[in-house]
C-alpha cells in the first residue's frame, strides 16, 4: 500500500484503521417509504450521501433486535456496499441479474428498486450460502426473484442477451474489509489475488454474453489490488470493444497509473483502455465513512453483433452452456390472472427448495387449485399473483415472474415467490407469502403495536390471547374471524396466525423466532 499510495497518503490511509468502523442500514422501500420509516424509526440515523435509502447508525443501537427488523423494513448493510446497486440505475420492469448474490444484501436492494415489477434473477455458486440468500429475500418481501445455485457458464444459453442490468459483486481478496472483519487479515495471501483475478475475468466475460444491447454491468470488489480492479476493466475493454466505461462521479477516481509492473503486466493494455479506467471509482476508508471498495460501470452499445457476442461467449466457457427449456411446463389451469403449471413426478419438492439436483421437465398432471383459490377468496382483497405464472413442484406452489426464459437443466432453488403448499386438499400459506403481502391486501389481519408486549411474544412463537374485535376485517363480513389471519406489527406483516375463540395459534416459523 505504501508503493501504491506513496508515503503521505499512506499515513492517512493507515490512520483510518485506528478509527472505529461505521454501521449502516438501508430502508426497504419495497415495504415502506423512506419518509414513513423515518417517522417510525426508533434509531438515531444519519444519511449516507450516496444512497437515498441508506443511513448510518451508532454502534450502541441494535436494529437487529427490533421488531421492525423481523418485519423486513430494513437491511443491515455496510454503507460502501450500498453503492454498486445505486450505479445500476434500475427502473421498475427491467430484467436484472445479481450474479454473485449471497447473502442477498444487494439483491434485496435491487428488488426494492424494481418495486415488484420485472424480473430479478439471483445466483450464487455456493449451496450453503444460498440458504441465507433465500431467507433475506423472503424477509424483505421480494415477490419477483428467481434463485439459482449454478456455475455462471451454465446460465449462458438460457440468458444470452436477456438482462438489462447485471451486478457482479465479485469474489475478491477482501483487503477493503480488514477493518470490518479483522479475521480476514489472517486469511489474506499474496497468491490469492491472482486466483481471484482469474475468477473475475471469467465472470466479466460471462456477464457480457447475458447483457442485452443498451444495458449496463456494474462490477464491484471490496479490495484495493490493481490486479482485481483497474486491470480487470482495462483487459475487458480491450477484449470487448462494444463496451464503454460510464464515468462515476462523487468518489475518488480509478488509478490508470497502477496498470504497470509489479502489479500488472507492462504494455498489456491499449492507451484507450488505460485512459477509460480513470472513469472507475475507488471508495477509500480515509476519504469517506465506509470501507474500501472499487466500482466500475460498463455500458453496452447497440452495436454488439452476433459474431462479437459469440466470441465473448467462447472465452467465457464454450461448450459448457446449459441446455435450455422452461423450468416448468405441463398442464395449465387458471388461477386469477396467472397461469398454473403442475410439476409433479418422483423428484422430491424439498430438493427443489434446497437446490439439490435439477428441476426436471414435469409431466402433465392434474393438480387441483381449489384450495388455493378458496384461500385467496377468503383471505386476500386483491390477486397478488396476477401477471405471474404459478408453478408447482410437487405440493409446493410458486408465483414465477412473467417473461422468464426456459430454465430446465439449471439448479433452480426458487422459481419465484414461494406461495405455500397444496397438501391433502387444503392450502397452507408460506411465511414468504405473508412477508410479501401488504396489510391492505389482506381481508383478515391482526395488527399489533410494536410497544405491545404481544408483538415480541408472537416473534418468540407464543400463542396469544386476541379478542375477535381486534381482528381487522371487511365491514360487511359477517362470518366469525376463525382461521388464518395476517399478523402485522405497526401495520407491517410479520407472519401468519390462526384465530379461534379468542386465541391466536402462532404460525411463526421456528427458525425465524426471536431468541
């Protein structure tokens, strides 16, 4: 770092590691407006300059131990890590890929910007990390995400030229996180920089194949090494001339001068590529309140022809593209405004949930929608599954975003919003369905105040005493309030309960409970 920065700047850089780390949270605008959250927030918050929904909080605050966390109103996130998604410039209705997504902080940020409209595909190669990714998507109420557990090269055929925006939050040597996670210092080894650089090079090439003309890629790392940052972008620009760097303002610029020995191969890049690297950005811990990051925005012009796209694909893993067909095909029936596809067969639906094996092309089978339709008619004011394709793996039903390409042959962990299970002639709603709903969409609900001791008792999994008059219902409803109701805290859904004769049976999942 002395060689890179020079002794004067290095002293400022080093001094920043004696300062305490900063803490941040990002408001989930998919569930609550920023202004509304600030009115309700029990925390002392200071705005993060580069993200409208981002805030610093003090170390003594404990946002993870508040009911609003369990309602998915915010995501606890390091402030610098909020910047990459902001640079994607996402618009509702777009098709977006988070290529290295776990544990899901940036995925949920993308989802909030899509506002439930469009397609979000999130992927991570590590099956153990995908579990946290799925939970965070469900916690923050994301409706339009498809979760994959795949090698990126296997995704190329299904998604060639498909996405409007792609985020590559690349695996890296993690130098920028040493203050936040001190144990990473002990794991750092010089050779790992080269190993990560090779991996990053492949990811950039694979993303180039999957981006639509006119789209953009945001590449980010949390490391300082030029080999993983400026060198990656310069090499990519020389290899894929249809791309340009979209200059980033508001942060320190990238360092073209570092594209030299001993960090990078001398004369390996064109002068044009080296000059363009100045439009990338570096977030330095001695220049802002956040950890170290690198950011680059790559825009694809309209002129990338099939030949160029083929060459990009061959360098990213020729011959390893997945066979493409729809993740679900078969018998269709009506479910509100959506299609329904039954995917039965011998393969366990639990395997689909956990990402074990691959989604098989299902036979045409008759799966009765009557329990789901009855539940929707009784509990929901509107049809939240409208314009989505309802897909069933075994007894498990999902609302899949419209416009997906065929995914057969890929490891599909979640083909969409998990709705619930059609089990023995009845429908059992999922926790993900509750978290994705809004109070206004439920015909029957209980809203507890966050100061009500029953709110915490519910999150601990306890049975509650609830008067029938507390159940919110349509004024014209004359039937008893028995059965499922949406449980909310300060009008924000947190799960299901079953009410009968003054008692609310708790349906909050054991693995989510307050401890």
